[in-house]
């Protein structure tokens, strides 16, 4: 009986690993918003129900794949603002001359792209 439980546990662990591997690929190609549990399950070769048996939803799989929660557009704007504020200090700390700093247009473009998604 212990051997049967080990087999079941091993199968569950292997299924979980296949789902995580598939999720990484789907998230990388489709992004968080474009990815679906159905696509992840299909690529992993399991049913959508099997994916739900291991995780309550897509955000939970994302967290297990990437070790953090997905970044929403609102969070993205906060990140761009934080980068804008901290970048001069970071660049100065490593001693780059002002001429080597990224232009403000890079930050403005990032804000515009994120703003389009809100």
C-alpha cells in the first residue's frame, strides 16, 4: 500500500512539474493576460481540471513559476515611477557619466506603453 501511495505522489509531482514547465513557456510567449489555463494544460498534456487540482487560478501558477505575483498595469506604472526616482542614484553610485544615462524618452515610452494597457 505504501508503494501505491508513493506512485500516486510521484505521479502528482511529475504532473505538477509538467504544468509548471508548460506554464513558463505559455507565459513567456503569450504574456500573463494572453495565457489561459486551458493552453497551459494542453501544452502539459493534462486536463484543465488537473491544473485546477494543483492551483486555484492562473495567478497562483504564475507565482509558482516566477516566484512573484503578476504585475498589473497599475503596478507597472508604480515600478516605472520608482525606477525614474532611483535610477539617477544607481547610475551615480556606479560612476557612469551623465552622458551614459538612459534618455528620459525611455522612461516616457515605458509609461505610455503601460498607460495604454490600463
